[in-house]
C-alpha cells in the first residue's frame, strides 16, 4: 500500500505525534515533539463530562497550538469502548486530521491500553494464559475483550500485551477466567498510546485513517 499524502504535506516539517483518549469522562491528550537531538513530551488530562464537544479543540491546543497541527506526522486514538458521543468525537477528529495531513492513524482499544496495568494482577501460573477485561452493562450483559502477555516483550514495551479478541458484548453468564474489571487511568493509558504511536512511527507501520473506527458494542438506542 502506498502512503497517501496531501499535496501540501511536507514530511520535513512533520515533527509531532499526537495521542487522544476519551473513552471515559476524562480526556487525555499527549504530544511528542521529535527534534533532531531530543524529544519533548507533553500530556494532560481534562475532566470533561458532557462538555467534550465544546472543549475538545481547546484542550488539544493547550498542548499543541492549531498553527502547528500541519506538522503532525502520526496520530493515535483510543477507539473505545466508551461513551457513545465522546468516543466518536475524538475518533472523528483524529480521522479528519489524518485524512487532511495524509498521515497514518493508529486506533487502539481502551481495554488494550489498560491491559498491561491489569496484567500485574495475574498469578504466576496464569502469566502465559489469556485473560479478560470486562465491564458490566445494566440489563444488557458485559463488554469484554481477551488479552495475553507476550513472553518475548518487556513489560513496559508498547506492545507487551496482545489483544486476542476485541471488546464485544457478551451474556452475563459468560465464563471469563481470569478476568479483571475495567479500571480507568487515562493519564497512564494516553501515555502508553503515545508510546504505541512512536513505535509504529519508528517502524513506519502502515495504518490508514480509513480503517480506524470506534468500538461501541451496543446501540445507544434501545
């Protein structure tokens, strides 16, 4: 696949990586500036509630002014599961920027981002076996994804845990073991998302924006 670029995109000016995470009521934004001799990281979290639609651009600009968005060379976004509206707002923003800039977009589930944190709760005899992350939903079942530690990876490496099954809606009586309930920590997870973005950038991993879509296992309409 040939990387598509906007006709005005100058790769020599592309010096920023951007990560966005809004799968909960907390918005996480992380930016990495890639310089010739060093790297500068910035991250922030914002308690948004229902105000994300009004403040998303403003929050991103606190870390990276809009005048420099043309210098973004790769973007990563948490694709959920999460709030129906907030999750889609950041995914739409990330897709739009990636399309206009002609850069790659990495979409990672919020469960996959927290999986390395939750994997520390595994017993020694469970370390090589798959485990589940789940979130119960009122009257609908549970949303769960399946993960596994990769034995040849360092625990803190960007891809130390594999997502075997993306988050999906399952029945309440599903047999999931071992399993850990969702535990949001956007400050940590958006930083991990930025690391995944950096790793993909260094490997020049192809990831077209058009393939990145939000995960929302249930319809917002009953």
